[in-house]
C-alpha cells in the first residue's frame, strides 16, 4: 500500500452513519508495538490483532501501518498476510486497505483470471456515487497501471457492458431540482421502450437509469407506476434477463435506497445453505464508516430480525462452542474472527452491529 512520494489516495467524503468511528485516546505507536508483539515469535495473538484493527477507523489504521514501518522496518500488511490464514486473514487485510484501494482491489479480482465476477462489478458500480467512481478509477490506474474501463470492457459484453461503461463515466446528473416535464418524458420513454414494445429497447433503460440524477429518477419511478400500473422493477424483470437485469435492478434499488440495497445483499449472502463469505466481508468492511447504521435499520425493517441475529444464525454450533472459551469482553469487542485454530473459518462477533 506504499503509494510513494508523489502518489496520493483521494480522501473519502465525510460520512456520519457508519458504526466505526475514530478511537480515543489513540496512540499509533502503542498500537504498532502491540501488533508487533502479537505477531512476533511462535504463534499469533489473534485477539490483540482483532481488537486493535476493528476498533480503529481506516485513517487510524493507516497511521498504525506508518508507525509500524518506522519502528520495525516492516510492512504491517505483509506481516498480517504471513501470520494469519483463511478468511480471518482476508478480513484483517481488507480492513487495512484505504476505501478506494479496497474497491479497486475488489474490481481487479472480479475481472482477474478465468471468468468474471459480475456480482462484484454490479454491487460496486451500482452503489457508488459519481465522485466515488472517479476516485476508484484514479486509484486503479495508480495501483495497477491500467485503465479500469479498458479492463472491464475486455471482460464483459453486450448491454451489460454498455451499462457498466455508462456507470464508469460517472456522469450522473447532479441533484439540483427536478424538471417535472422531463420526469414525464422519461417515464413515457421507459414505458414505450419496454411494456409497449415488441422486444425491448435496452439502450433507453441504460441511458436514463445510468445518467439521470437520483432525485429525478425517484420521481420517474413514481410517474412510471402511474402511467403503466407497474413498478419499474417489474418491467425490468419481464423485459430483460441475465447480468443486465441484475445490474439494472441494482441501480434502481440504489436509487431508491443504498442502505436497503446493502441490507438485501447481506440477507441473501447468508440465506440458505452456506454463506457468501466474500460478499459479507466486502459489504461490512466497505460500509462500516459510511452507512452501516442505516443498513442495520433497513435490515431489521425488511427482514424482521437484526443483522446481528442473522449472522449469529449462520455460525455453526461447533464454532460457538469453540468461541465460548474466549472471554466475554472479547466477544463484545470483536468484529469478526475467521480461521480460529486453523479449523473453523467463521465466527462473527459484531461490535460493529449491536
């Protein structure tokens, strides 16, 4: 994560609805020393690593990494990778990445190697603001010396690719008031492009949903319901399919409510047999300083249980028995533990959530 003397990570916008805030009193040097002690010699004190990294915000973690390098001449992330394993390693390393590097890294791995993870492309590009997308593209270029749009277009195709490119342009109209005449026009265009047309004019959906402002589109959705008798989601479900359908629906859901979209994403990552561990990590880490409080609220409202309860339900009984040997304080303080004793990968301990 060393950006060198001339490379700079864009600063995150100031959010106030995250569950992770600056730790006080904060001492980067003391934290660096604690982490070095925890990872030095035989074995690793995972409890210390977990407690330090999950109770500091990202800016403080970067200060700790800098102090770690100054004090010991070692790279903290490299040491974490060396000393930890499995999903616990994935989580701790993810926590150490600045926000835009985190997103850039996720996108790179979504298009790396055989096959493309369309789910990750959809989740990130549908939910980030235009300013955030611009910063992600800048960081991607800095980190990987490659153009993100070129990489994505090389791995995708068709109307799905077209909408991704529109979102990557980050040219969504600013929220500066709503033109009701244009609202009516766009609603009619969408109606004629889908329900009233033999086949579907996907380009109309892509252009309107990919470029109009959030407040404008919310009014368009209301007007569309009045004109057609359908929710826009129903039309998208009937008129499109595959990756394009999923991306269009994600865009609509994020226009309506980003926290509700992520609440749903988390719910389905844990519903049914098995858990989509990577999605769980990606969402909780990326939203922890932005809007996780709102995501928690939407989760409880829409799924009649708390996010904490849902995660508890996903923990295997044998893992619960294992964790019962740890202290009550550790249970309350910790965020997530993976790979304890190298046997079990999952045990979520949600100070971030409850």
